[in-house]
């Protein structure tokens, strides 16, 4: 990656200047922005409902499997296979439709898209409680597919709305809040599904989740809308080509999307191997992997706050490479715990010492530090991307970003599971491989960016 400063008169620089806003006043302004607060709170309800939806479908499909349900002739299929099909039903629209959704986000009213997306998801979720659905695997997967389609329009419309509702100097703070709640939902969102199902049952849980989507739609009534220009437009595939060409022809935009994609892949990988980490290194029950995910989510929340405090003092590229370097270092340290447990401690006469009990604080601390490092990549990169992309192209660009993130998530799902189960050292080896490569790449680009930063300061 080369310098991201001056790349031509038509190339947006992602080394954005956010120095006009002090951190404290920035957060105050964001919290006083009623329209942004409506969008943010709607995102919270929508994110948690999205996670609960997946748990709900797993519960329904598991119940079908226990009752001998299946695809063909009443033959049951395994729970793992059911979960795989469910994942496919949610992922296919994310990979295939996000670019197309981005085109129409630029054409249509963003406010309408956000409201209709939530209403549609709430409607489809409410159908899950019907007897015909709870007894049909095919109908369950069809509803999951339709819910995912609605979600693909929500993502780019929401991201495109932030820079319209928030002044440029407050984008760091706004994105800090968005990424904080996103990580909390990622870490704890799945956990709310089980209590909802336990209290309301499979028949009542869909209504509870649907109400969450409905409340999000209600909040979105209070935000300003964009004003798409009424003009003769190209065919959707031509507009899609224009959006992709814009990304390819603007190296800073392309690199920003690449950074977010790599970060998302890393987060997904950590979520996947957290189960093995809990079992192989911490020697706790596999279902207790939530401790690791929660620690990383808490770390990212702390990191988001730190970035908002200091992000206006440094170029966002510098912060991002600090984040990648930190991610690599702490993943390497986390991966080394397994070898310390298996080799180092026994050689010192301490056999059967595991990282549980009070020693659990060590892997949890490292997970939290990984979360903090993630924030240093996510917040400034996304904020600068929003500031740089013209409003008429935001839907296309963020739709392409969602596609890249969704496609990238399939890679760690496959590779992380295979390597954790088959490589010598299991999860520890997997973490070491990812950590070392991330550390080396981050440190290389960090050193280059530091040199450029020091040179720019001398010139000034």
C-alpha cells in the first residue's frame, strides 16, 4: 500500500482532518443530534433483533430435527447440516444482492428503505411462529432468505445516512458509537435469543423479535431524508459498473474497504475459534466461549472511546496500522498460551495448569486488547470513507463494501474451523499463523506511514 496523501485532483484523500472538533464537545454534539440518535437507537434494536433471529431459526430447526423433520420424505438431517443450510440462506443474498442494493439506495429514499427494511423483516419473522413454518424446514430457510434480502438494503442505506445527519468533524464520534453497539450486539446479541425463547416459547418469540424491528422502524420516522435527483438514469448494471469503477480508480477508497474487510474477517475468525480456545486452552465448557467474545466486545467498546478521544490528532491511516499491528501482536500472544500450557509450564514442573480460574484473566485480557486494536482500524477508516465518498455514490460504495465483508466471512468460516481441528496445536497454531502475518503486515505499513507522517510534520 502506497501513500494515501495526494493521489490526483479527483482522488479523495482518506487522511481526513477531524481536528476541528474536540473529543468531549464532539460526543456532546452527537448526543444532542436528535436525528442521529434516532438512527443510532434504531440500529441498536435492529442489530439485536438480527442476532435473535438467527437463534430463533436455530431453535426451530433443532426442534424439527428432534421431531424427525427433514427435506425429503420425512428423513431427518443432522443439526450441523441444518445450521449450514441456514448460514447459506442468510449469506447468499449478502454476497449477491449487496451491490445491487447499493445502486437502488442511491436511487431511492434512504429513509423509506430503512423503514421498509425493518417492517419487512418484522413481518417475515412474525411468520416463523406459524404451525406450517415450524414444521417445514424449507419454509424456515425461505423466510431466512427473505429476511436476509431485506437486510441487504438496510446496511448501505444506514451507512450512507450517517454522513448526511452528522457533520464531518463529528463522524469519528458517530462511528465510535455505531461500532460500539455493533460489537456489543455481536458479542451479546446471540445471548438474548435464548431468554426470549425461554420466556415466550417458539410460538411467541417471533412476535417479540418482530416488535423490536417495528420499534426501529418507528424511530426512523424522525430522521431527515436524502433527496435523490430526478433524472434519466442508466441501467442498474451500468450504475453498478460506475460504482465499482469509482472504487477501483480511487486507491484510498479501495484500501479503506480492504482494511474494513480484513478486519471483519478477523473478527469472524475470532468468533469461530473462540469455541476451540475455550475448550483447548482455557479448559472450560465449549458453550462458555461467550466469555472470550464478550471480552473482545468490551475491548472494542473501550477502543472506540479512545479513538474518539485521540483520533482527531493523527491521520486515520496511522491509527489503522497501529490497530493492525496491535491485533497481530495480541493474537500472537493469545495463540502462544496453548504452547505455554503444553510445553513451557510442564518443563518447569507445573503440569495440569490451565488458563481457567483466576488465570482466565490472561486470555480474557488479551481478547480485550484485540478488541481495542480492532477499534483503531474500524472507526477512523469508516469515518474517513464516509467523508470522502460523494453522496450520490455512497449506496454503491457501501453496498460493495457489504458484499466484500459478507464474501470474506465465508473464508474464515471454512479455513479457521479446518485448521483449528486438523493442524498440530489446533487453535493455538491457527492464532499464531494469523497473528504473525497480521503483525508483520501491520508493522511494515506502520513504519512507512510513520515516516510519511514525520516528513509531513517537518514540511508544515
